C-alpha cells in the first residue's frame, strides 16, 4: 500500500472538500398544475410532461375510485 509523503494541511483539506457541500435542487413549475417539479421530469402530481399526459396521476386514481363507488351504489339501488 502507498503511504502519503506529506501531511495534508487544514487549508488543503478544506479546499478539497469544498465540492462536497449539498446544493439546492433546482425546481420549475409544472405547466399544467403549477406545482414545483424537477426539470426534465414527469410531474408527480398530475402526471404530465411537456404539456402531455404521460402517466396516470393521483387525481385520476381518486376520480376512478369515486366513479367506481358511485357505480356500485347505483347498482345496489337498482337491485
């Protein structure tokens, strides 16, 4: 194994470690729902990317549950 020839000074250590700091995440507003999202990513809330619906969103899933409950209730009333 190799051994360092000289001790790394405090200043040298800090200069080397200056790039390890956490950086703020950059966010942009979704064009559809106006919520903060990561750039070049699908919006996690509405499921759109570049103005197009790409995946089923949380809103769609909630609406589907409501519709299925209404359908079940209406079927029960008819029977």
